């Protein structure tokens, strides 16, 4: 009986782990992503946009927060140029995130690098940096990135076809899903004192800045908190190299 249980448990291990990566957590994030994507599609249609626009945008842009900002500004009667500029500004936060997982793109062809760049999201980066070795980080990034891309676009299509059935993610609590998941992913990194201090200072900066600045800018401004941590770690790195 024990051997049978071990066999069943071993045969089902792939459902929770793949290449040393916890795919169950990634699957939960992808499920939440699909629901938010459905909300985005429904909101876009309710705002009067043609059915094809949110679908094409999700494939070409693939940046949930920027897409919501774009549609929100258009729905409020804003200028399309201002909508594009605001969305691009919010998306610039992905630049430092890309640098943090640079090793994932090493020894890849230009085509794969371009594809990987398109798949960079907060969630994919969080899952990647949470892994300990390079192989697991690469596996986590591609699994999460591809999974999010597929589920997001499926959700958007369902949302556009469903019309205005889902129009308010806040009412369903989905607006809090991603922050809660990301907070759980970064908790192990907060054991380091310098990282913890930088996170606290950055959170305070973003909180205060959100009262005065438009969406996207507070997060970028919070990156200032990383500078002291980098400077304090520089002498340590020099001693180790010596």
C-alpha cells in the first residue's frame, strides 16, 4: 500500500513541479490573469471600442496596466496621443525588471531574445528571481511568461465577446490579487536587511507620490530607494573581488 501511494505521489508530482519550479503557483497567477483579461476586454467594449482593438492590443502590447490606462483615458474622452504616452510611461518600469533577469537571455538567438522581451511582466520576473539557480530561473520565466500571455489573451477574447458582463475587477477583489501574490513572492528576499530597508523606503515614496503624480510615475520614483542599497553593497563587492 505504501509503495502504491509513493508511486501515485511521484506520478502526480509534475502537476506541482516542473524543472524544479512550482508550476501550481504559476497556474494560479495565470488563472487570475485570465479573469483580469476578461475584465479588460469587457471594459474596452463597454467604453465603445471596436471588438478587435483590445484583442490586437493584448497580442502586440501585452501589458495589462498600460492597456487599462490607455482604455481608461480614451473612455474619459482623453486624447489618443496622451493615452499612448501615459501607457508607455507606465510600462517603463519593465526596463529595470529586464536588467534584473538578464541571465535568462544569455546565449539565446535574437528571435528568442525578442520574444522573451515581449514576455517580461512583473509576475514572470518575480517568479524568476525567486529561484536559486540559473536553470530554474530561466524555466520559471518562460513558463510564467508564456502562460500569462496565453491566458491573458484568452481572457480578453472572452471578455470582448461577453460584452459588459464583467466590468469591475474591484468588485470581485481581482484588483488585489496580483499585489498579494507578488508580495508573497518577494517575502523571502526581505530577510536581507538592505533589501528590506530599500523596499520600505520605496513603498513610502510610492505611497506619497501617488497622491500627486499620475499612475505609473510613483512606481518609477520609488526606484530611487534602490540607490542607497547599491552604494552600500559596492564596497562589499569590491572586497570580495579583491
